[in-house]
């Protein structure tokens, strides 16, 4: 999904280990916004893949149409 989590332990002088309070569960609006963002990212990823596939095919066609120079063989 592209999302990662990492645990960080914070130690303060005189307090010791500090932990943040637990986050409230996401609201339906937050879930909808996250789903919308994930769909947008998926669409962007697909568009980039199509673009680079098209670019790669054009590059391949160009290289096939140009004659390759012959290499000279050297004998020692």
C-alpha cells in the first residue's frame, strides 16, 4: 500500500519513556478521503505506466528503423 509505520521511543529527563495517547479511530469522512487518495494514486501510477510503455515502444521503433553502424574488427 506504500504506507509504513515505525515505532519511536522517546525518553525525557525526569519523566522517562513518553508515549503519545492512542489515536481515535478514523471517522467515515477520513476513511472516504483516504480511499479517494488511494484511488488517485492508483490512477496516477497507471497513467505513468502507460506513458513510459508508450515512450519505450517509440524508442524501440526508432532504434529498429535506424541502421546500426558496423563495428570494425581489430586483429592484433
